[in-house]
């Protein structure tokens, strides 16, 4: 079945450094979504990408969807302590339910 | 306020007991989902329902059961057949045709 791989599993950065997490699917995706889960909280939707090669920005966050619609990335510029949490990608392929990656846990050292 | 309510937030049970986790939404969403989250494992789909009185197994349905008698409610029963039930359980809903999943705050089940 469909698999979504996400790397790295953990990332520790100094405040002000950049951060990137990568997501790869074993199948071509209809769309990809990103979620953020704060420590002790629940996942919260960030964004959905649908088009091949799409790039979207939300303030310091930049999301990309690969040309082949099998990979995606989330880049955070100049991390802040409020960015701490686990970032998940999740992909749709056809009519199947969303498949989540295992997430990247981001720690930011002030 | 519209949203998803899960209860209880924390639950302790003895091994061999069935447990039912509640999930209620007032977002008028057709689709509802149950996920299990273990450390380092991400979110794994247990069951989902796209319409009242219908539901499908997800990737890890063994040892769980659900019902969908009302649009706003999708309770999950963790049965004694579930070999490792201690986990964080998340309920979510989605409007059919839209992408975004809305999550409840979760229920943390510990089996002693």
C-alpha cells in the first residue's frame, strides 16, 4: 500500500537557524497536506498543496510540492521557540484516506 | 464554537476490559476518522466513516470496533483483543470534498 516517508525524525536547531523537513511518497499523490502538533497537543492543519511544482508561503514557512507529485518539503526560515513541535506530512492518493508520515520533531534552543 | 470533542481525556483501565472512547463533532462534517499515535510512529488509521451507518477498516483495525449511528458521533471501542492498547487516540473529521482534517484534543488510554 501507499507509504509516506519523512526525514529527519528529529532536528535540533539554535533559534534563528533554518529548518527543513522532507516527505517522500511511494506513489503519486493527488495532494499533500502538512500539519503541526505542539507538545501535548493535537495536529493542526497548516496547508494543502495540489499542483505539480507548487510553492506556497506562510510568513516564515515555505511549502513545496515536487514536479512528480511524489515529494514535498517544509522549510522554516529563522526558527523561533514558537516553532517547536512535530511536523507531519500527509498524502492523498486517489480516493484512499490520508496517509501520514511519521513526523519530524523540531526542537529550538534559545 | 464548532469543533470536535473527545472524552475522556485520560483513561486508565485494567487489562482485559473493553473501553469506549467518545468523539462528537458539531461541524456538520460527513467524514470521521480514528487515529492511533505512538511515540515515533506518526498517526495510524484505525477506522473511518464517510457517511452515517457505514464505516471502513483502516490500517490497524484489529482489536477495535466503531459505530456511526449519528452524523455527529463516531465512538471507538478498544476491545480486550487489542494486544497493546496503551496509546494516544485522535478523532478527526472532514467535510467531504475538502482536504483539511480537524482533530479533537485526543484521549490518552493507559492499560495497566
